[in-house]
C-alpha cells in the first residue's frame, strides 16, 4: 500500500477536531446536524418565525435587495424544507393519543 502524504495524514488527524457540525450517516450516506432547542415551545416559535419570514418575503409588494440573497426563491425553498424537517410529527401523533385519552375521562382508547 502506498504511503500517505504527510500533509494528508496531518489533515486527517486534525479533521475530527474541526469538522464537528455535520455527522456522517453511513446508512443513508448523508450528513446530519442537530439544533438545540430549550423545549417544544421554543421549537414551535422557531418554526412559526421561519414561516412568517417566508410569507413576508413572498408578498407581492416585498422587495428584497441584498448582496447575500442572490436567489431568493432558492432561499425560501431551502427554508421551507428546513421547516418540514423541524416539525415534530412523531410528537404530534403522541399528543393526539394524549388528547384522546384526556377527552375520554381517562378511559384510554379501548374504553377500559
């Protein structure tokens, strides 16, 4: 086997200390990252604010001139995809079960 170039070896050794944000998932061959939220209220407020932002910039009267936003439509699309990923879908299914439980006088779904 060919010996690795010393610079490449040094970069490989340094990479775990610097590449910390994205985590590789070998099953999907994609990278993942995480967001830290205080609680569900913080998560829902963040989702709401992102949606409001998308609504505001898509208004017909809204004009966005910014050197950092060259492709507004792509930015909105990416933001909406992030919002979909942030929605607590599994938790909402659990909350539906709780709602049914609380509305049935604690009897549970089977009435027992």
